């Protein structure tokens, strides 16, 4: 019998949590044979709501769920965790600048980084979803001396999936026909979706999709999709964000399926001129269960290179803004 994996989820009673938990519990993230123990962290004020969500998970009768722990104590939530999904953080308030959000959420990730380092399994894999996710991940990673840097990721898979959705709509094909589209950089409007090496039904994307739409609309739509969802729904993306977290961890453990590589914001080793140590979205390929490599040798066009510099500059300035937390 396969031993259960302990999956800790922070902010588990929030919007994303409400979509995420059930899919982790059903086996969509780690496969149909992998039992899980859910270790759910919330603020004290949301503990009752969390218990209600846990009751619903119980009521689904998922065979893979071995236990559900609901707590407001970080040490309990992260105890022996194999995977941590850091979703909980303060949402951006009306008119709040990105730089203010970074300062407001930074301390959450200092504390959680330390608590993960002190309590989780030595090879724990961490995915940071809470925004600004790249820099929050950097803060948490900086607090953890025991857990390898390769184990700290931030989520840009939603941005990749949004790009794939747009391209499949434009080409009138299934999303499954779109391959090897990825995103460079920060999970912010400076991100750089890169379709240069992507294909649709085996053909280069530029040969299949209207060039005018690609130039005028595609990139802008992907980069500003989060805002458009809020405008339409009155709330930020939740189910699609949960889906992207499932995709990210699924691929990290079980492989990238029909894609040769996928977008993961990981600790830069200097590849492609990205300063070492930044949490930066690269095309990554999976080399084993829970291990990855940044894909090397991808040709970067002049235009993409220029835009990459903007997203690098933004991440460097975010790092400077939280220098006291690193
Ligand atoms: P919600 O406000 O619905 O839920 C967040 C939950 O986190 C709340 O229940 C809150 O009580 C809890 N929380 C806050 N601080 C906590 C702490 N210190 N410890 C434990 N729990 C804590 O937000 P939701 O819509 O679920 O979004 C969560 C985060 O994901 C936000 O930061 C959001 O900006 C970010 N997103 C990231 C995306 C990405 O692609 N990386 C896309 C979707 C989303 O915008």
C-alpha cells in the first residue's frame, strides 16, 4: 500500500482553497493511487469556515483521504509536510499599489518560510500562489536553510494556461492540441508569454493563428486576464488558479504529459541572463518525481529579450523592496 503524502494548504478556507481541496482529495494532483493527509492552515478568524470545508471534503467520501487536520498553528500545519501550497495571503485592497502589497504580505512569508523549514519534511516541495507570488516565494525560501532552493516554486502556470486557452480558441482546436507555450518572468503584467517554440497540431503557432491577432491582442489579453476576470466576475480568479496549482504540482511529480516543458517560477541559476536567486518563470522540464531542470538552449528573439529585461528589472526592484526580510 502506498504511504500517504502530507499536503499542507494555507488559506484553505479562501476562494482558491474551496476549489483546490476537493481536487487534491480526489487524486487529480498526485494521481489515483496516492493517498493524502490534508493539513489545512487558516487564520483564527476563518477556522470555523475551514472546518465547514473539511466537513464537505469528508462528505465526498474520497477514498484517498486518510486524515484532515484543520489548524491555525503553522507548526501543526507544516509538520512533516511533503508538499506545501502557500495560498493564503492578504488580497490587494482597492487602490493599493503592488509595492504596498509586497510589504503587507512579506512578513507572512518570513514566518511561513521559517515554520516550513522547522517542521516540514527535509525534501518538502513548496508552491507559492499568494501574491506577489514570485517575491513571496523568494522571502520564504530565504528563511529556509534546510530545504533545498530547488524545492521552492511560485505559480505562473495559470498564465501559461491562459495563453493556451486563448490560442486554442483562436485556432478553433482543443487546448490539448497546443504544445510548449510558456511564460518568462514575474506573475504580473510584465510577464512575457512566449509562443515562438510552441505548436498547434504540430505546426508553428505563427503559421496557424492570425498574425494580426497575435500582435494586437493575444499578449495583452494574457497579461491582463486577472484584471478582466475581476471586472467580469467581481472576484479574482479562483477555480482556474486552483486548477493551475493542481497542474503545476501534478507535472512536478508525474511529468508534463504532452508538453516537453512547462512554466514554473523557480530559483534562477543565471540561465538566460536572469540574475541568480530571483524566482523567475522559466520553461522547465521534469527529470524525475519532484525534480526539474530549466530548459537550456531555447532561442530568445530580440523582442522577447527586451521584454524579459523589464520583468527582470521588476523582480529586482521587488527584491530590493523586501531586502530587510531576506
Ligand atoms: P481569499 O481572500 O479568498 O482567501 C485567502 C485566505 O487566506 C483567507 O481565507 C484568509 O483567511 C487566509 N489567510 C490570509 N493570511 C493567512 C495566513 N497568514 N495564514 C493562513 N491563512 C491566511 O483569496 P484567494 O482568492 O483564495 O487568493 C489567494 C491568493 O492567491 C491571493 O494572494 C491572490 O492574489 C493569489 N492569486 C494568485 C494567482 C497566481 O496565478 N499566482 C492567481 C489567483 C490569485 O489572484
